[in-house]
């Protein structure tokens, strides 16, 4: 008993000595314009525009991850232009956060200048990118994979690297359910309409001019889906951006792991403006059952 009393006294002393909560004042967070881009079939430029947020804001901290939470982050009041040797193209808004060019962009090696004026933020962001050469997919073969009663899809593909130059590639596979009717290749680029099933960053280091072959399985894809396979020859800067994003995982890992600063070519903004024209193959997987 004599030993317990001093221990209890010590614990009570620690509790009574707890410091008062410290009030922390944070500077008001100023959102920035976030840019993403993609050239789609017929050389149409698609630009995605959102606003950045902090994890302490409603979107970052209190939000539950539903679509309504992110709706406020989509930029829907902006002037978006792309300038090249062909002139200035004013993009039109397809849906909040998604803008498309009117004219075709088809000049490999050509320089393109993006300008975004966000009327709500009263901010302007700019970026410059060079159109990369298209590298075609030589073969893409989807096939059914049946194992213990479960059916998935295998993909076998190949492409030839460009000779005498350093190249960086991103290989992506998107899926979309086709059970509700017709679907064409361009509808894959509707905002929020697809799921990414596979992505790989490829560098041609020590493999200049060689044929690259890839084989992989898509476990979550069924014969009710359609697939879009894209191979893009990208700039080294965009490759580094994608590599950084891949390392960081999702927003949860960014909070709990060491911070990752994404490379960016956007002045007064975030993200990456890139101009690469992908090689695309489209498949309606229902045809594999025929």
C-alpha cells in the first residue's frame, strides 16, 4: 500500500500539470488552378480544370469522398485558350471542369500555349507544351481467361520504340460497362465515365528501337465491359509528373507518408499541361463470346 500511494500521487500530478490546449491560427488557404490535358481521337484537345484544396478544408477534411463534395472543385467559369502556329483556339466547356478544343491539333513538334482565366478565383494560369510524335500499337489482342469458374480478360500487346531518340511512354487501359446500349470510342472521354484498369510507365533506356511486348490480366473486367487501350509517347517532364503521382498513391498516403512535390509546367497553378497523341484500340468485349 505504501508503494501504491506515491505512484497515484505521481499520476495525479501529471494530470494536473497538463498544458492548456494551444490555439493554432492557420493562414487562409488560397486555392490554385489545377490543369490536366489529353488529346483524343481526331486530335481534339481536352483540358480538365479543378481547384486545389487543403486537407484542412471542407473538401479535404470534412468531406466523405462523394461526387457532391468535389463538384465545388470543378472550374465552370473560365476562359480557356490554346495558341499555336495555327492561331488561337478558344475551348468550350463540355461539362464543369472539362473543356474541349474546336480545331484539330496535329503538328508533331509544334509548340502549344495554354491560357486559363478563372473568373471565380480571378487568377490566370499558363503553360507550354510540345506535341509528341504518335507511336502506334502494333498488336493488341484481348482474350478470355477462365479459371475455376471465374472469367477475366487477358491482354497481349506490342509496339516498336522510336529509333535514335530517348522516349517515355504511358500505357493505359480503361473500361466502361456497355450493358446500357451503344458506345463509341469518343464517349470514353466523357467526364467520369470510365475506370482505369491498368497503367504502366515505360522508359526506352538501353532498348532504343526495340519491340516492347506486354501481357497482363484484368481481373475486374468482364465481357459486359468495353475496353480502351492507349499508348502515349510523352515528354520526360510529364513522365516525371506521373511517376511522382504514382509514388504518392492517394491523398491518404500523402498525409501519412513523406510529402511528394509533383513536377509541374503550369505557371501560377498546379498539374501538367501535356500534348501527346495516343495510339488507341477500342474493344467491345461482348464480341469475345461470339
